[in-house]
């Protein structure tokens, strides 16, 4: 036996003897300390779970859908991610240690021309698959094949308690509801490779009275879980779909009975996105008490190959057309995203273009980590160099009011918001569906503590200039010419860059004013 081998063997014996002398309680603390370490600094592996949007096409026209509702004047066009990009991405994710791939997004994933090849490849690479679907393309034979390829969970959107309401909400044939419940029964009877089966319902004026009917049908069919959520604001007139305060009161009563039925049958009932009874979501915000670690565990890639940190975050952290996912995952913009999320309990700042305060599906996972590891977060002053939405709105109006003609307007926010988005949010707020909280990207009024990304600030400036009767082309040119720095568009804007940006913009505007026009004086 060589000297090196003897030394290694001796070190192992010493380690075993030392560990044996440590009390079980202390050993557990050491193990927990090592387990929590990756969440307090940059991850050493890729995301455990990836949400992948293979297509934006859909075979249904659900009334409450942001992308395919029949009420949309411009529905999202169908686009499929090329299979060669998908294959390269999935192999890279498997190499980085990703365990689950979740197929979902703005379309129906099972209508992708290569849907079966994608799911087969996920299983072949040793990863588990999760699918969110309306169930229309599924047959019993196809469902069995998916299970054989590692399907871990399938979420079926039914959104109704009767076939008639199903056809009204989904725009599909009424018989599909009965057929999908039959598929659930078939999956629940599998002996091997049985996946979790979730049934989901988005509440609206058209279906909320049938919540208990759906719960009973799902439980009877053998579903593993039921997910109930409120309808989010959409970019069209949805006043007739919004629930009143009386409607929400009935929903909460029905959920009590549904919870009893689910508990008696061993079925999970998830209602994290149902509006609280007494407090608005801003007041009941859970991230005042715990941090969010989703930036360490999860990533989203849309059909264009754009990488996002979360399904409720629209801020682009990178693009597969320009870089590999590996380099994006460990990039400076991703590090900043994780840092802001980790520090939310002390700073109360949310990342740019993230809707953390409007309903978060990752609350249970973060709560479990918080409880398991006992994270503690010292009170710290927020980073004053970063710009919040309130800071941006105030600064833009303060600077531009010195060089643009004065006129009647809401100088705080109204000119900085896309008009169709503002109108949609206002309609729902008026009928009490939003409880004082906006949920559409771009509504600055409702989340003043959200940080502003560089690319987002450029859009704010362009909208403000257009609102002041400057031609759109000229507004884009002015905002680009005056832009301060060359940071990545997703990078949070810093105060000194905003001041330089606005000063340069106002200087250009002042130079275009007639001799009696006002000059820029704000600083």
C-alpha cells in the first residue's frame, strides 16, 4: 500500500471517529448548515426545475386567456421553438443537473409538432417531465406513453363544473370535459409510473358557482390535487367576468367545504392565488418575513429562447440566440436578480418587471425552505443607488415638466403607462376585483417599490414623450441618444445613470424648444 493510500485511509478513519463523537443534534446542525449554504450565495449547479415554453399556439380559446381569448383584438400568433434548439438546451440542462422540465407557457405544449420527441428526450436524459395542458390532444394511449417516459405531474385545465360551462369558457366541445375526467380515472388506476394529476380552475363570473361541482368531480375521478386561482387582469374589457365582493365571499365559503372534501379523500387543495378575505395582497405579502430563493432553483425559457427568472417575471436575463444557458445562469444580471430576491425581507424591493406582490406560486416552496433551514435576515437599509418605480415616475415628471409644455395630466403616473393596460386595470379595480393591487405589467401606480430595469426605463421615457405629443419615432430616437451607460437591459437602473439619462434628454429637448420655451433646470 502506497503512502498516499495509507494517508487517505487514515484520514477517513479519523473523520469517522470525529463524526461519531459529535452529538446527533450538532451533526444535524452541521448538515443543515451545509445544505443551506448554496441558497446564501451563487448556486454550484443549474436550476432543479425548468419551465419551458415550446409553443405559443393553442387549440382552445379560453375566455380569460391573455393570449388566445376570443375577445383579444390581436391574439398571440402561433410559433414553435425549433427542435434543434430544444434538443441542445435539454442536453445542456441535463448536464447542469436539472431534474424536472415543465412544459407550459402561452400555448398548448402538446400541439408542438415534435411534442412526443421532446418528452421522450426529457425521459431519456434522466429528467422528469411536468405538463400543463387543456387535455384536448390527450388519449389514454398517449397518456400511458408519457408516463413511461418519466411524466411526474400533469395539470389539466377544466375550469368548470358542467360540460356546458366548459364549452363556454374553453371554446371546446362539451364532451371533452367528460373525456378528460375519464383520462384522470385511467391515470389514477395505473400501478406503475403513476403521475400526480392536478385539476385547475380559474375563477370568473362564468364559473365560480361551480367550484364545488368541479372539486367533487376531480376527487371522484381520482385527481391528486386541485388548484384554484382568481382571474388576473387581461388586456380587454373583462368587467362582466370580474367577481364582486359578495362573489368572493361565496368563493371563500365554498373553499372551506372543498377543503373538507379534499382532506377526507387525501387530495391536495391549492388556493394560494385566491384573494385573501380581509387584507389586500400588499398587506399580506409573505416576503416581508421570508426570502425568495427561486433564482437558485428555477428558470423560465420562452419560445423565443429568452431566459426569465420566474414565471411571474417578464424581465429578460439573457437570450439563447446570443449565449448558452450556462453562461446566462452565472451572469452578472442573474446574480443581481438572486440578490434582490434574497434581500426582499430587509429591503422590501422587488426585482424589475416581477409581480411578486400580485400572487406567487412559489410561496409554498420558499416557506418550506425557510422553515427547514431557519433562515434569518438582518435588517438592512435598501440599496439607495437602485431606482424604484416611484423614483422613476417622480424623476421623469420632475425633469420633463421643465422642458415640455405644461398641460392637464396626472403628473405622477398616468402618462408613463400604456393606455390599454391602464384602462383594463382600472375597470377591474372599479368592480373590486383587484383590491387596490394591479397585476398588469406597466401599471406603475400599484407597485412603487418595484425596481426598474434599464430597458424598462427606456420604455417609460418613450411613453412619456409620446404622451407629450412628440412623434413616436422621435421619442425612440431621443431616449436612445440620451441613454446613459451600456448596461444589460435587464440590469436594475441606478440613480446616477437615471439622472445622467434625464439630464441629457432634457438638454436635447430644451435645444429643440422655441426661444420662449422653458429650459431644463431640474437636477
